[in-house]
């Protein structure tokens, strides 16, 4: 046993000495013949590459597993969020069904009948007859097309006037700014009722407002539906100014820039087919 231990110690010393001598020899050889040393280094690298790959592969596998676990955690979080969102949507869906049933019940209780679509014709403006004493337009459709006196004339955004004279192939529209135009209206928000009266200016005024009525600038003015002339809710304009107690309304449409108008039949029961209204509606 002692002999074997002595041999091991001697071999250890000689191996260390041999490694030192080999390192010195490589350094000297690198100075004398660098190409040989480079070739030797390349050969050693090629020899030990499989071993190095075997040692590094577990680290790469561990990294891939870590990435997979991270993706799994992210997917689980997304799945939980989607489940929560789906639960919320289901609750909204149930609420919508409940409100729909409640709405139907209330409509039945009130004997409510939904409004039907109204027939209309699109007409081109062929003349602007506005002047100091009248504000009107001429369009290229008339009685032959179903246009009748009293029908409403609409722009893209709201009411502009009514048909007052229908010829065979043309018609005249009295604008809401004309001196003879009167439209029952209501102010959105305050719900104050009034009469929109034209006075041959660009901004008609509100008549018959209560003395203590508060009318903020910018308030929308819509038809009230009183008198059966027009249905309620048609946009007419907005309150633009209050001058000496007179409330002025800017029309919803730029009446000087219109090229087309929509002539609409609002009479109940006449939603389709040829438009016909009883002539002689008064403002």
C-alpha cells in the first residue's frame, strides 16, 4: 500500500512537470512556428467539440423548458382574463334580454306602435327665389312625381321648409326663414315649447317663449309635433344669439349651400308608394 501511494505521488509530480514542460514547449513552438500551433489548436478543438456540445446541451434544454413554462404562465393568465371577460359579456347579454323583455312588456302595456318609414323623394334645387320679402327655393320635381303641398322639405341634417306650391314638374319650397313660416318647436334640455317664426333674415326667432324661460346658447331646437304638421324630433337649428330679448336660431342647414332636398311625406299610414298629402297644410 505504501509503495502504491509513493508511486501515485511520483506520477502526480511528473505529470505536473510534464504539463509545465509541454506548455513551455508550445509557447516556444508558437514563437518559432505559429502555423503548427494553430493547426494543433484547431485539431484539439475539433476533438473536444462533441464533448463540449454534450455538456452545453442540458443548459440549452433547461432554457427551453424555462421559456416553455413562461409561455404557459402567460397563456394561463390570458385564459383567465378571457374567461372573466366572457363572464361579463354573458351578464350583459342576460341584462339585454331582460331589458328587451321589459321594453316589450311596456310597449304592450302602453299600446305603443313603432313609427314606420316615411316615403321621400330627392329633388334638385333649380332656383333660389330668396329676396328681401320672400325666402323660397324651386326644385325639379312636381305633382307628376308625387309632390304635394304641405310636404316637408329636409336637408341632410334636418328640416328646411315645406312645399307650398306644387306644379306638374316643379315645386316651390317655403323656407323656415321666410316671414310666413311658423313651426311649433321645443328646446332640448329645458323642454320649453315655442314657435319658430321666420322674418326674412338668416336667423329666425323663437316666439311665445315663457318670460322666465332659460335659453342657453347652443341649445338644440327640434319640432314638437304639435298641430300635426311635422312629427316630433326633427332638427331645426340651435340657439345662436339673444338680442334685446329676442332669441335667434341658426338653421341646422346652410340654406345657401344646399343642392338637393328630401321631400318627405310624414302623414301616418302613407309610408310607401306614391307620396300623397292632403293639400293646404298651414304653418
